[in-house]
C-alpha cells in the first residue's frame, strides 16, 4: 500500500462499506478470500481480503488501483 500510495483509510472504506465482489476464492488457504471493488474519493480501488470468520476479521492481502488496460471499464471483469 505504501509503495502504491494507497492510504489505510481508503482500504478501510472499501472493506467497511458495501463493496462489489469482483472475484471469490473459496478454496484459498488458510482462509477463503475475495477481491473487492470500492470507490474511495471517486477512484477505483481493488482490495483483496481474506475472511477469518472465527475471529470475525478481514485480512488485507493487497490493494491496488486496477489498470484500465487489464480490466473492463467498470473494473469488475478482466479483459481477454
């Protein structure tokens, strides 16, 4: 996040507000994970999180601004 100049508050905003689930990875270990899309400050942000349901915790794996060259215009689907 630091290298990409993404603030903790931007990531928290994506994780705490209703976000669009872009992809789900139910078989990830040790916890299932998902890729979320949010729009903090009006800018698209993908946040990959894992859910530790026993601890009622989301673990941030990574966060990045989706590249328009690799994602559809709504940032919910990858381009072929």
